[in-house]
C-alpha cells in the first residue's frame, strides 16, 4: 500500500462529523476573507454557508461579488468561493507598475531551451543580455561575425 492509498484509507475511516471538520478547516484556511460554517435547516438538510468578512463595496457588487453564499456541500461551496475570488480580483483597482530608476539598465534574461541541439534538462540556463530591449530579445550583431 503506497502513501496515497494509506491517506485515502484514513479519510474513509473518518466519521462524517470529523470529515466535515477537516473540510471546514481547509475552506477556512483557503478563504480567510470569508466566515465559513455548516449547519442543518429545519428539514434536516445540511448546508454549507460562507459570509464575506468585510463590507461589500459598490465596486465589489458591480463585479459580481456576493456577501452570502449557501451550497449543499463543501465542494460546491469551494467552487463558488473560487469564482467569488476571481470577482474580488476584478473589483480591485489595477496597480500601476513600480517606477523604474532613470539610470537602471535591463537585467539579464535567463533563457532555457528544451529540445534544441545540445540542450537537455540538465543543461544550465544561458545568460542572455537584452542590450536595451525590454522584451528579452538579444541584440543583433553587426557585420559578419560567427556565433560563438
């Protein structure tokens, strides 16, 4: 029995309440901006609930963020929370790139080619100077120079 089979066997041996506690811990750790819980309705049906911890801003509401989610199982709630997180990212203002110093030069770009002649995963990456190009292109050689 390998490690994965052992872990699956341990999960299958958990009581339903223990499994729900483990799932709650995973969801709460993964989505700290949400208060997550589960409970039963008057008919005895189990529901997983997530409430947004902070206030719902107009920008968040416009992006599609909901302050309250309710699903019938933890997998459905995890899926809904993942979607809500993408909406939250959409509601955030874009951050401009950090200003670059006037005297800074472009950094060396590391090129890693797989499958080319003389390259393999064990071949260390080559250092390529961009010579002023910001897109990673190497500078052109002038004249009739042979490649090293």
